[in-house]
């Protein structure tokens, strides 16, 4: 641990921070918390992109010389069962993948195809 500190000259060890989104536009994001983080990168699964709404609570970690948002703190009761997935937007669009194979898109139910 002392080697990276001596190389970088940084004796203050940074850790995970929580904060709120204060800017989110054009793929760029800034977070304000105990420290301000500008041009925050986002860690997301491949094929998913998002622009977090202002005010959302986040968890940000230092990675190399950058700050990376590892997620937005979920604040809603979504009644999902273990193993289910929900994608939603702040405008109300919603897709739910249910354990029984059913897909629900904006309230419209699509049953699993017979095998």
C-alpha cells in the first residue's frame, strides 16, 4: 500500500463516496457529495446506457485517476421477486422480466411462448 502512495505522492486514501447527481447530459455526469466529482464515468453492463436524473443518490469510487459511478441507490419499492429484472425511465416507461417467462411492457403482458 505504501508503494502506490509514494509513487503518486498522494497520502490521502480515497474511498467510496455517496452523493447526488448535479449534472447529467450528453453522456457526462457530475456528482456532489462530501467531495465534488466532475466528469464521472459510469460502470454499467455492456449494452446499457443511462443518464441519471438530477438529485438521484449515487455511489462513486476512485479508479485510477478517475471517479466512477458504480450505481444509483434504489429508492423505490418495486415488488420484484428474486431473479426478476425491471428497466424503467423517469418518464414512466417500464419493462419487467418475470421469473415465469412473462414480459410486461408498460402494463401490457406478453406470456412465455410454449416450448
